[in-house]
C-alpha cells in the first residue's frame, strides 16, 4: 500500500469552498479531486481560528454575508476534512522563512514551514503570497493556476 499523499491548504483556499467567491468553482474541483484521490489535507493548528475569523469579518465588518450565510459557511467549514497538525521544528522554520522572505508576519510562513517539513505541496488562493514566494519555494501552488482534470471518454 502506498503512503497517503498530503497537501497543506491555507485558509484563503478553504473559505472559497464554503463562501461563493471568484475561483470558488476551482476550489470545489480541487477539493473534489483530493477527496477522490484520498489525499490527506493538513494545516497548522491555528487554521480553524483563521477561517472562522475570515467568515466573521465577511458578515460583521465587510457586510458580504448575511448572518444566515455566515452560519451556513461556518457549518461547512467544520465539515471540511482538514487535519490541524504541528510538527517538530515548525515554529523555528516558520520564523526562518518569514525572515528570509521578508514576510511581515509568521502566519503564512507557518503554512509554508509545515508543507516544507512534511514534504508536500502547499495550496493557496492568495495570489500575492504565491507571487512573493514562487521563485524560492516551488512546492507552493496557487489556485488561480489550477486546471481541473478532464476525464477522457
């Protein structure tokens, strides 16, 4: 039996699965592809707080969602099969990545460190982050570049 493939996903990508946004169709297709392949989805331990905060901002600050829509998105977020994990050395590596790449916070660097230490791809819907790191971290993938697989007849 071959080992389970892992993919690290960030909050920006997960929110697109539960809230209609540009490229939500791509996010849905990508999550479906991973489900069909039995891919294990991972994220840092703060992932749930980050996703929940994004949805709250969409209803409380930006007025992009009604309270009912936000509640539905929250329920869907809880059902996403994403395992929150921390690995030895993750905090130190996140600090190093943030420093090396000039990132102003360690949030994004923590996702990058987790993916690097686990030897897996990191998928994001954050184009700015992708553009900032793509030349140095080839395991980083941007949702905007994703093309759903077509099944041949």
